[in-house]
C-alpha cells in the first residue's frame, strides 16, 4: 500500500512540474496610469464574450492591427477583437496590438473583467 501511495504522489508531483506556468501579473508598463501606448478600455462580465472594434483610422490614415499579446480564447479578425472570457476570470488584463500602416505604434486594450 505504501508503494502505491508513493507512486501516486510521485505521479502527481510530475504532473504539477509539467503544468504550464500561470499567467503573470500585467507588466508594470501597462498598469493603470503607466500606459504609454494608445490605450482603449473595455469591460466584460466573466464568462461572456467581449467584442471590440479597433479604430479604423488614425490621423486620417487607415489602420491595420496585429496581435502582440492576448489571452487564450481570443482572436482578431480585421479590426474586430473577440474574447470568450472564462467564468472564473476577474481583474484587469492588457491586450497588446501592433498598429501597422501609415501610423505605426502600439495599442493597448485594457479589459476589466467583472463578476
């Protein structure tokens, strides 16, 4: 019986060691008040889908975007960002885009997930 328990504990330990790391807290450069990029804000209820239309133009020039950092279950189609949040998610999360074209730069979408 002891060998079986030891084997189970060893297997559990290996599973924990192999698990992917949890998402780290938002980098300080995206904390409230410290954002230096163009910043958009949105709010979504946990477990619901967020849909945000990114700006079509900047200074009269057409803008295109590419995802730099985004959560799982999210995607960008043209200028529409969609994210299916999980019921247990809470807090603020920065989603980072690179704006390309005539007005290149970084765009941060700060998403507040509420219960």
